[in-house]
């Protein structure tokens, strides 16, 4: 059994997720049922409930949660569950209505328990008539007795109702009470076990926002003993961040501490040495013990006898919380003494960063030598623990710096590292400690830029460019080159927050009067030229800046490089930038860099018709955002919804994102919403709505996505008979795509031109150019428009070939609305489109889809197992499920299977 929570979804747990899927499917069909998930704390019960919630399409969700503080409050949990459904209370017979009112408090008198159960069942039944119900009850071991009995009653009597109930509870004895006390005994159940070592390593590897040193990873796997929650509590910075000694210990930690306090001093000291070393290296432990004068053999035997830790070739605690409890229990002076011993026995040649870290933890007062050593070895620490390790080193170096100027410089460097690590709140706290009055202009400018970057990270309105622009103005007279660099910071930030705020106009106005670049022209010159002289004058310079003289622009300014690639209509360079972002983001452990890579992966995949890959990237970006405590990005979700073409789903998303953008005041997401709405409505053939949305999207001018809006505006305007508007939009589209000179841009502009001119050679030109483009949906749209034009001129036979090709391309890419348009047009010619059913593919899990695609390339089970950190036997088990779901019998049949196209 495996439970791995990765990228916002469960990987593995095939039996459990299968049971949940069967339960909800049966409820949708009117056959209710219940399932009780039991497992120790941290084994994934809540993750499975969340999985059930996310997969409950078409069902109404109601939730309840047991609480130890409400265990003596009758019907507390039942009230939680029924509260969203009390609108149906008036429909119940008077006796049942009174029973529930009495149970929940508004009515006088003691509740009649014998009537509460049937009344609650009738309430669920009435609520489920409008929409099947999914009832999720977490921490069921803490249910109050009255709720427990009623919920168990409901679970046994919903077989004829469209209701599914899922409980999550600890097993007997785990919470101080047996599971049977909750009244759930006898209900269908599943017991959750821990992870194998292989799966534990896979879980740690799946935490794409975290970099963990190999030695630390081995220790974590040993100590977690298969508990997913323990593994997810990865020590930040690859083990370099010190264990928190200020927060209140958990009940589990307090239990471990009571065992620690009874031990002899030497045994406690040995355990403290083991807790202070994140690697679990036994040789290092014994050397530090000798340095401290500990009788290692006797103390290790005594420590082992407590069950707190084991001392072998690798030192491991019984649980990560035991390690934390030991470290917390030690006095501050004792912890410093232990770190001093570890520093003394750590080899400065092979592990200089670990030695520097232990020296820093041993220091009780500022120490210039230790601070300098930390700063010197921060880059090496990054290879073990990513950007979070760099931040930890620099922050500690700042704290140990006796010189005010050095302390300020290191604090600012630590702030930048925390921002790179996605830790915005810690960056804000550190930045607040810096005194502006004690700094020169250069450092004041640096503070301004950091404040701008922090605002951008926290998505707090459009203040980021304002700070960067202020930094540029500070240096305008004393350092023109530095000022110009900060103008580029402001430009990059303004492109992220949008033209609606006016920040981009202000930045470009400042750039026009700035001192010339030392190596003119540069990116700033290119953008100024673009806004003053147009694409034909600016694009050659944009291309030169993007490629760079010494290194590509994206090495230093990836966000700006993405904008340039989009402006140049260059999907191939966009892909190259995306691959660099993904590789660098994962290697460095930088959440902002990784999130940008995932967003660009989703965007590129949506525009090229690989919607499955786009979905996976969106899920991972949301998981990383959640892990670092930030809001997920939205515009790539808009692109996916627009390309897919499902009206209800897309419109709900557009409304939510648009409202958030207007509340935030940045405007950029709102512009993206209008572009996405134009694509959606064009696909659905709702041209007036598409035209209105496209006009709103281009109202503020600016760069991408305005360029991609123009072909939508042309198509909608032509269909609405507004040919002047179409011709006006075609002019800038033709200019920009012609200056870019890529097959993608030229092809899209050609089909827009064909719509305006009605000339066949322009349709043929579009088809020819887009055959060389990776943008499959646009390739299909060009053929769709050509086929529609042919049919309207009575050339039915000619139109069928174009419409057939369009339907195949669009349906294979999952661009459903445009594919339906192609099918309708084909039907009008007297031919029925071949249906590409993806029902089977929709039933495949994401892991099964991934494995299927690898098999279709010829990969063996052993090769797939190595790539996905699975066993070959697990891969074969997946394949058996895949064959059954797709109705095939061999690997060869996966090649070209339509279920794998999306």
C-alpha cells in the first residue's frame, strides 16, 4: 500500500482511491453507501478526504469534523453536517422538524434521540434530490456520542439514497479511545498503512519546492518509518535551518520529553548531539561524543533502552518529533556546546559548510570570523539545501556580524535569498529590521527593489514597480548604470502587474529620459523603441537582447525574457526558456523560479494543445504555492479553460478571477480574463460576446496577451459584420507577426487576413505556415476557417478535407468547442465527423496516463519504474488497470491511442 501526496494530488493508493471512486459513482446512480478510513496520525486520511472532495464532480459537498473540545457537546458534529441543508427543514413533517430544532438548540426541550436519526435521514434525502451528496467526516474518533450514533444510523440507512459518507478516524487506542466508541464499528472500512522506503523517497522527491541533502533524506526516511506526515515535515534548508525552540511543544513532543528528563546527564547529552546533527552520521556522532568526554558505549546503550533512538551505522530517532523534543529539552548553553563539538570534529576540507553552520550555532555573541565563514560558504550550502539554505546562512551571518555596515549588507542579502526561496513573510520581517537612515543611496535603492520584489511575491497590488522606480531615481545622478538596471527591475515588475495600473507607462516614460546604457542598446532601449517606433523597428533589437551577447537574457531576467519571446511570436524560444526555468527551479529549490516554470509549462502546453500536461503543471504550481503560503497564479488556468471550451466551467473561473483582479487593483488578470473569454466565445460561435471581450482586452493596449487577442477580435468582428473593426485589428497583428517572422505568427495573421479579404490564397498561406508551428489548436483553427469558407461558397467536396483535418486536430488537442464547430460544419456538408471518444482516457488516473504515454514510446516496465521511482511490479499492475479501462490487450495498442492525446 502506498500513499504519496504530490503536486496537490494523491499518487498511489490505488485501492483506496478506487473504493472512493466506486462509492461516489454509486451515489450518483442513487445507491448510497459509507466508508471508514482508519489510520495512525499522518498516514493520509485527510489527504484521501481531500481527494474525494476534488473528484466529486456533480455532487454537493457537506462536511463535519470531530473535536476533542466539543466531544461533550451533544449533536455538535451532526449540526455541522446538517447546517448547509437546513433550508429543507420546512419540508419535513412537524415532529421531525421539531426533533432537529431541539437537537440543534433553537427549540425548547430535550431532543428525542429516537427521532433525530430519522429526521436527519429525511433531511439528507430531500437535499440529495436536487444533487447527490458527499458527506465527509474527519477526526471521527472525536465525535460527540450523540452525533456518533446518528451518523452511524445514517451510514447504515442511505443505501437507497444518492448519498455517500466517508469517515476518517484513528484506529483503536490511537486517540485514547477505541474506534468502536464512535459507533462506526461494522461499517465498510479500509486501514491505511505506512510507506515503504522506496515510496518514502519518492514522496520526498516529489516535494519540488524543497531541496534536501542526500544524507538528511536518508535520515528522514529512517525516522519517519513510513509516516507521510512525518516526511512532509521536511527540515527546511536541507537540515541547515535550526530546530525551532521557541514554539510550544506538541502533546507528542511533551510525551517524549518526559522520558528524556529522567535520563542521566551524559545520556541526554549524547541524544542532544544526535539531534543537532541532521545527517545521522554515526562516525561524526562518536567523534563529537569523545570531544565532549562522553562514555559513548554506555550512554548509547542507555539511550537505546528508552526507545527514543537507535545507534548503528546510521543514527535514527523513533520519530522526527522525538528528535525535536530532545533538542528542545536541552538548555541553550548545552545546545551551543554540542554544536561546538560537532564543528570541531567536522572536516573543514570536505564539509566546510556544515562546519561553518555548527560554528554559527555554537556562537553566543557576534563573531566576525564566523559570520564571514557563513557568508563564504552560503553558495556551497545551496547545493545541499537550495535557496532556503543560502537564506539561513546569510541570516545567521547577519546576526553574528559586529560591524553595522556588514550586518546591513548581509541582512539585505538574506532578504533577497528568502524572497528567492519563496519565504515572503520572513523576508518582510528581516527587511523591517534595517534602518533606512544608516544607509547610502545604493543601499537605499537596494531596499526599495527588495520591497518591490516582496510586493510582487505577495501579489499585493501594483506597488512593486513603484518601489523599483524609486530605486532608479535614487541612483540617477550618482550611478546612471545602476539606475538603468533598476528601471529594468521596474519594467519587469510592471509587465507582471499590468498596464491597467499605469505603471508600465510611467516606467517607459522614465526610461526615455534616462542616461544611455553603457553597452547600448539594451532591453530598456528595445522596449522604448517598441512603444515609440513599432514592431518592425524594435523586433531585431528585441531578438538581439533576448539571445544576449554573453548569455541568454533569461539567465538573469527570465520573466522579462518570457514576455519578449511572446512578443516575438516565438513558441520555440518560449519552450527553451521554460525548460531552463524548470531545471533551474528544481535544482535550486527556488519556489518562485519553479512556479514561473510551471506557469510557462502550463501556458505553452495549453497553446500547443497538450492539455493533460497543462493540467499537471497547474496542479503542481498550486501545490508549491500552498507549500510556501502564497496564492496560486491564475492566468494559466484561464488559458486552459479558454482552450478547452467548456462554458459553465470557464465562465465560473473567469468571474472569480476577474473579481479578484478588480479587488486587487492590478488589472492584469482581468485583461487575461477578457482574452480567455474571447477565445471561449469564438469557439462556441457566440461572436457578439467574443467581440465585446476582445475589445475589453485590448482597451489598455500594451504587450502580450494583447497580441493573441487581435486574431480573436478579427474573427469575432468579421462574424458580427463589423469589417472596419476587423481591418483595424488586422493592421497591428500583421505588423507584429511580420516583424517576428515566425511560422506561428505568420500563420495566425494569414488566417485573420483571409477572414477580412475572403481570398483563398490567404487561407492556403495560413495552413502552410501553421503546419510548421507547434501551436496545434491554431493549426486546426486555420483549417476550420478555410473549410467554413469553402462550404459557404458551395465547394462541399473541397471543404470536407479541411473540416475533417480540423476536427481531428482540434478534438485530439482537447479543444472541445472549436472541435464541435468543425463537426457541425462537416455535418452541414453531408458527412458525419468521426467521434474521438476520450471517455476511457478520462477514467485513467494521471499516473496511469503518464505510464501509458511512456509505454507508447517503447519504454520497458523496468525503465518506467526507474524514472517514476516505482517497482516494476507496480508498473505492471498499473498496466493491467490501463488495459482493462481502455479495452486493449497489448502494449502496442497504446501507440497512437486517442485516450492518451489529452
